C-alpha cells in the first residue's frame, strides 16, 4: 500500500477482496441501524447515549469485539480480548467528551471453560486499568442452542459536566489533530481474516516481523485513548471521532464537511500485509480500516498546537474545509 497507488487485482491470481464480499456490508449495516433508531425513537448523542442527570450527563456506550474472537479461538488465546471489549466502548465515550468511569461485561458461551474465562477476565482487568474505569460486575450466560463458541460484549458508563461534552460538529477552518492506532484494532477482521488465510495459517510467522505470528499481529489490542480527553477538554474542541467500522469515512460523523488529510500516520505493516494477501484496493482498505490513525479531533486552528504539545504522540493530520461531504486522504476521495 502506497500513497495513491492502488493494487491492481489483475496482478494477482486471485480476485481482490472487499469487505462486503466477505460478509460485512457497511452500507447495509448502517441502513439496519437507521431502521432500528427510527423504530425505537431518537437517541440523545452519537457515539454515546446521553442522559441528563442535572448538572452532568450520564453517558452509556455498548459494543463487542466482533470477529476478532475467531482469531483468538483459532489459537486458543483470549488474553487480549477483554482489552478490546473495554477499548471499543471507552473510546466511544471519549469521542463524545465523556470520561469513562465504569464497565460491565456480558459473556455468552456455548460451553463454560475456566481457563478461557480467566484469560478474558485478565484482559478486562488490564483494559479497565488503561481506561481508568471500575469493573462493576457482569453476566455469563451458557446458551449452547444459541452460541457457537463464545461472544463478549460490554457497556461502559461515563460522566461529563454538560459544558465538557463536545458539540459534535466540526467547523470549516478547524485543524484535525490525530493520534496513531496500535494496529488493526477491532474492526475489519472479517476482511483481514479472509485475506491472510488465503495462503497462510494464523500460527505462521508474520513476514514483516517473524518474531510474531500472524495471529499475534491481528490480536494486537485496540488502543484506549483516555489520555486525549484532558488536552481536548482544555480547549474548545468541536468534535472527535474514534476511527472504527467504516474506516476513514468515520470522520464524516463530525459533520457534513470536507476533511483534507494531509499528514496521516503511517499504516502499520499489518495493513500492507492484509492488502497484499487479499489483493484489496486502496479505497477499500481506507473504508474498512483505520490505516494507522485511530482517533481524531476537530479543534480551532489556534488551539491545535496546545493539544499537540499536551500529548505524547499527537500531530495535526489535516483540516476541515467547506464543501461536499468527503474525506480526502492519500489521493483518495471517500464519500458515504
């Protein structure tokens, strides 16, 4: 994968993969979500549901780990899955300007297994420490008629003074400050798994770093962005986005603007590996994965340097411009 140089599927003996062809149609998923929201009524908040409790908002986010679980199952190593479960929820709260405070998990299994549960519990503890949340209980359900293997999800609660919640709407002229991802995070694994298992086993050495296996690279835990909340609350942050399902098109959740990304973080080697093994084109990669940048925020240009200076690894990655809704990155023009 190079800036603007798409992989030509004709150069590969096998047809290039897309996320939809591997079983996950993002457009269909979003349509189904809209149908659910329409039937249930309006929700307060975008990344997190907000409940007015006087001078504060109580915020709730719920999510799972997705098919990353199948990689863990393949090598019987669930030690990092709990970190991912907390990360996917805590990061959504942080993107709303909310401080995560407590987490509850729900583990559904086909057959209870003490060692697996212990591994998941250890990951939840590590994730809780990184997110700064309290683990306040959970539920394990044994459902052999419903579940094959296991599934885990959770709900994270957070609190925020009303004036601390990000408005959620970027403004033309804003700088886009970004933070790097830790790798593939917990999105797009259906595509990644299909790509890397065309000619490899999960236990094979990962070619860019033979000291790790392919599974270990795919299971690298999702980064938890708790440290960005302080710097972003210290300035007039307009909006933020956790780059998850939908890849770079997630930026349009900050409003219908044009997002010019001029200095994205480098994509980690795992993305180039997935792209090559699956003959996936550049646009599909950027619509599916974070491609090296895991969290972004739109702040006034005059505040950008302060945010960057207060962070260990942040930098200005682009700008918000007036115009048709789109994300311009690495020579690509991404629209919903």
